[in-house]
């Protein structure tokens, strides 16, 4: 083999390796979420797989009008995905959500959570003026002496949360927020050791106050 043929064979081999590496890389890159499919699943469900339409409980575009059901519009996709996983485990219990979460594929979860994250949340409103003042103090400054930290430290001053770490709270229904904080305190919901420890130190009034204040954040 002459020098030119040798170089040519090396070049061909390098190109082949490069093409193989690129093809392998493309296989490992996860597909992007399909918002259209997420919207369709959210709006219509999938009766063939026993997946009910999310909109029936969580409202158009995730803006629930049923105060016992959470508003999901604008919620972080990674947080929503984690909650759906937790519903298939012992750390969160809800018959409807457990049935639904177990029926969802990985693509379903990716698509529907991305769709909800892309939606515009509607503003909520506080109801009890007296409780709001207490809730504001706790949310911004915590409760001194009993190791209750400021909620804003994790969920942000405006309740926007931190993607993949802490959920958006702004505008959430008071009834739902009270129920979840109480569930953390009693251990009914156990998918956040931090929240279980914090709420264990809080009274009913303090929980209601924080929930009311959060409802009015934007």
C-alpha cells in the first residue's frame, strides 16, 4: 500500500468512526417534549388506557376552579414529573392520581408536564385579611425560635419556586395548600422530609395563614 492509499484508508476509517459516534450521540439525546400531544392528553385523556382527561379536575390550561384540586398552570415540569412518579409510590396517596400516573408512559409525562409548564397561570386572591398579615410574616421571615424557615428562601419572594427543586406556589388555592401542608404534618404525604419537619412545628392557624398569603402572590 502506497503512502496516498494509506492516508486515504485512515481518513475513511476516521470518517466512519465520526459518523458512528454522531449516530450514537443522537440516540442518547432525549426527544423534545411534544406540547401538542401533551395538550391533547390533558384535554381528552386516553380512555383506551384508563387515563381520564386532566382538564376535568385541573381546569382549562391547568387553571383549576375547584379549590381542592391544585392549579398546575406554569408549574415546573420537573416538579410535576416527580409528583406523578410519587403517586405511583407510597409517598403520595390519591386513588385517581395513582391510577392515572401508573397508566402514563415516560413520553406522556414529558409531554403533559411541558404543556402545563408553558401555560399562563391566573392570579389568585387571599381571603382573610387577618391571616394574610401572619402568613406574610411567616412566608418572608419564618417563625423564630421553632426552626420554621422563611418559605421565600426556597419558593422565592413571589412564590415562583425554583425549577426542578421547589414548586411554584403563587396563586395556589388556599384549600389545596392547607390540605397538603396538613398532610405533610401528619405524614399522609411523605415525599418531602423538609416539608414534613417544617409543618410538624406549625399550628393550624399558621398553616392557614401561609396558604392564604400564598394564594395572593403573583
